[in-house]
């Protein structure tokens, strides 16, 4: 049953959102630049600088027209319409208007992108390509970069956006331009560049579920050639969406805090140094607090306790903190630019999970994860805009020293006290070397040919120890939050030291694009991507999985029509996938652990179309649609879970099931988003109405297709009144206005089919100041 909320604030928001025809919304940029122009040194190196703004004359603004979107997807500043890559871009201003303030909500504005929160890590799928591996050392199929820095840890991949200039989502394999290769795509986050002009922006708001949220951004000049900025973010939701019926405590609360700062040094006209640091922490139950799915039964025979309720022996939680710094150095030698990007990051996370989702001790899991990550990237870039040849050469080195200390399972038989403690301690260090390069040659004035190569060498090792013992008699029950427990005399102890695994691969990109006119371009490309195989940290005795390899074929066109009042872009693609990596749950006592395996081969094809209409400078409308078709072409050793035939409680795991010919998971056949932004002048002030509508036709969470996400629709809306002079504004906002019940995460396990709900309807008010 859906929850209902009534308040004066809710009715005000309903009235505001009802005035908005919420139909579509990708990205709108205010900045323009000539096609193919070269970025300044800092932007080209780090993809983080703000492109130079060129404000069109007022008369042209009144006539409307789609603004150029300047992106740095190819490590140089280009009009998005000239880039032969499937790409979506969201500016910070558009994100604020449409409520796109996190990686999860980026889903609603980007065709074929799905970002959800798993038990501990973010799970990013793009065009059906992604990873459900929950190992702390696992890398996502979709790489996340922030100001040119690779965010290796999936824990660090979930963050709330603040001081964002724009977000670029590149689709398909990426590796010949970026430091770390990616099989499915790249989310490239670009923050605002420190300014010598003093600016202060702040926003504070309050929403339902007793939610307080605040942001602050400040920048100023510090001295000759030196500027700095700092950004803060805070969010605290103290009321939960539901209740743990076993403990009586609220669930699905959260607390987030983050700070980022930068210093920009401009040394003469040739050298730029950008130093950045950040700290982020969160405590959240989204994706970690799960309940038994409707239609399934837990090990004790109980079913779903209510969509936002759980029935767990312990109160689940996931807590994480991440911090790091980077130094980006750019030096211009004239026709060649040298770029150095150095970064160091640490992440620390801890979660407590009642894996069986019922009262009584069957399986509880506690894990503490640490990662120390270092990367160094060097680039040489051509910097001669008059030359028909543009090129980049790069080298990338990274190390990741990660550990799970400990990963502890508390196992029982459903009684009030556990029977067994199983401790796992270990890590999977990674060292990676790569060299990459790409060149584009212009033939005449209309045709470009691009070729790129990348060589990657990944070296991984595994060290682990497993200790199993009876549950210590002196330990209290219920099991306290301050895991781990001290084991009693071990009954099983064995170290795991498999041989190191080294995986090398040559990948590439080939592309051609042709401009029939200034406003119509077509392209075709062929890319190969690679993702290294890893060990299963929770089942370390099995060999490492094989690397994934993807061959991607793409065609598309870019067009501006009717004096640039309409923009219509289309991209079509075909993916050939080998050795997909999957995580499956296998039985351990009455519970389960996650185990990696290769799912053989698959193919995915689809088409995406985007239509943007700007009839006047006050009205912007965008429509985006995506069609996907994915199938496992060779999957003879699939693993599925089916209901227990005896009493229907829990599940029993079956092996060696041929899943060839079945649909790939997390691949919705149809997604659609539509947005509108409409500014209404009111004297010297203005009222801006904005909204976004998102439709997902549904997809399968599990390989056996029993656990399915039904189709759902999301509507978000804002109404913002800006005072004369633009110094302050008031915004009413609402998300999930239809109060749709859909899942953030779902999993078929040996205990039951389990789901974690996404957020219900939320709404609130905020006030912003701008100086």
C-alpha cells in the first residue's frame, strides 16, 4: 500500500507542479564556442575548466534557438554536435532546476542510464552494460571521473552533486583518451573553476521526513594569478520511510556531508596548476536495508512486511567516508601541451546486513572495507588549431591497496542466538600500467578520421584467511552494532594464497565523421573495450574470473533544424560481449555469500533519439527515448534460484542451467524522459517552472527472470521565484510526485527474493542567495 502525506506544503507543491507540463529534459548549456576549437590548458588536461562564455545578443536570445553545448569528451573543447561519440550532458544549472543532484537521479535525465544503490556500492548500468560485483576491490564497467581523476572505489562513486559545472555521460567503450579504460562508458564530472571574481552562493532547505539540506559555494582571488574556491554539502533525513518491525526502529534514514576545495595557480601564460582536495562521508540505508519481495517468503515462512518496512534481527546500515587530493599541472610549449594529473584517495566503509531478512539468526553479515588508491597520468597533446591533425599520447599508472578486515558472517538456524562465526580477512591489491593514444585527421573541410590504441596491463594478487568457529558463548545477543565479534576456538582455519594473475589487452577506437552541412553531421565508429578479471573476496578459493571484452559498433547523426530552434540527434549501436562477469549468491550454512563467475557471451543492440526544442529564450523542451534489446547468446552454465518445493520458504540454488537465448538483466526495452523549463518574467523578478517525466518499461533483476522490476513512471518538478537583481530565490520542489513504488536494488538469494525500495514522494522548500 502506498504511503500518503498531507500538509500545507504538499498542497502548495502540488499546485506548483500542476502548472508545469512535465515532459522532458536532458541538458542545456549557456556557453558557445566554435566547433573543434581547442580548450585552454587546464580544461584540456583535466576536463574540468569552465569553457569561455559567449553571450549572444539580446535580440537573438528573444528569437530562441538551441545553445551550443561545449564538452571535452575528447580532451579538447568541442561543440557536442561535432563529437562522433554518443554523449549526453547536463549542466549544473539544469541539474538544479530539474532536481538532478546525485548519481542516482542522473538516471532520469540520461537515456539508457540506470544508477542504483546496491548493498554497499553504486551499481551503474549504461545501455545494459554494468556490474553487480559487490567486492570492495571491484571496478565498475562505467568509469567515473571527477576533474580528470579516476574514482576507482565504487563506494566513492556515489556522491551528491555540488559546485558542478556539468556532467558528461559518454556511452560505449572508452580508453584511448581517458586514464582508465571502461567497457560500458564514462561519467565525467566537471566542477566549477575557481574565479578571481568574488562569488558566494548558498542554499538551505527543509523537506518532509524531517530533512534538512544545505549547500554553500564560495570563490575569490587570493593574489596575483591565484584563486581558490570551496564547496560544502550537508543533508540529514532523520525520519525514515518505514519501520523495522523486529526492533521497532525507523529505517531508510540518511546523513551526508561533503566538502571540496581548490586552488588555481596561473603562472604566466604557459603554466596552470590546479590543486584540489575533498572529503565526503555518508550514513545511509538505501540499498542496504532490504525486505522480502512480494510473492516470496523468508526462511521463517513470513512474506513482505510492507513496501517500506523490514523485518530484520539487526538494524542494517552502510557507512562510508572518502577523501583525497589531486594536482593537475598543464604547461604549454606552443604547439604541444604537457599534462600531469596526480591523485591519491582513501575510502573507508562499513556495513551491517541482515542477509536473511527475517527475525531470528540465520545469516548476518558485517564488513569493513578500506582502499588506498594512487594514480599518475601523463599526456602530450597537440595544440595547433590550424593543423589538420590533432592527437594525444598518454600513460597511466595506478595502484589500489584494498582490504576487507574483517568480513564476518554470523550464522544460525533461526533461533534467538547464532551458532557459528565465519571470519574472512584479506585483500586484492591491483597495479595497472597503460599507454594510450588517439589521433584525428581532417580531410578537406568536412571529414574527420579518428584512430586510437590502448595497451593495458593489470596485475592482481589475493591474500586471505578464513576462520570459522562456534559462536562465542560469552558474546551478547542480539549481536551488537560494534562488530566484529571475537571468535572462539576455531574449528576451521585456512589461508588462501592463489597465484597472482596478470591480464593484458590491446584495445582500440576507429571512427569517421562527415559534415554534410554546418548543421548536419553523420558518424560511424568501432570500439573495443576491456575489463580485467578479479577474484571473489568472499569465496577466495575459486580462480579469478576471465576479463570481459566488448566490441561496440555505432552510427549516428547530429542535426540542427529550423534556424537552430530544433535539435534532433540519433545514435544506434550493436555490442558483442565476451566473458561477462556476474555475481551470484551461493549457500553458506543457512545463508549465502556472493561468488563471481563468467556468464559467457551476450549481444546488446539499440537506438537512442533526442529532440530539443527552444522556440523562445524563455521556453526549453527536450524529449529523449531509448530502445534496448539484450540477449545471452551463449550461457550454458547459468545459475538460478527457485522457490523451495517443500514449504515455499526461502530458495534453493540450482546450477548448470542453460540460459542461452534469455534476456540480459538490467536492460529495460524502453526508457523515455521529457522535460520542460519555462521562465515567466514578473516585473523585475521571474518565476521558472521546470519538470521532468521519466518512464522505464521494466527489466529483470535476476538471471532466472523471476525477480523483475515492473514498469514505473517518475515525475519531478520545481517552481523557483527569483527576486529582482537575482540576489536570492525561493524554490518549491517535489520528487516522485506520483508516489511510485519501485526498487533501488533487488536480489534473488538463497534466503529469499529481496528488494530495497527507492524513495517515495518527497517535497520541500529551499532559499538560495547569490552574491
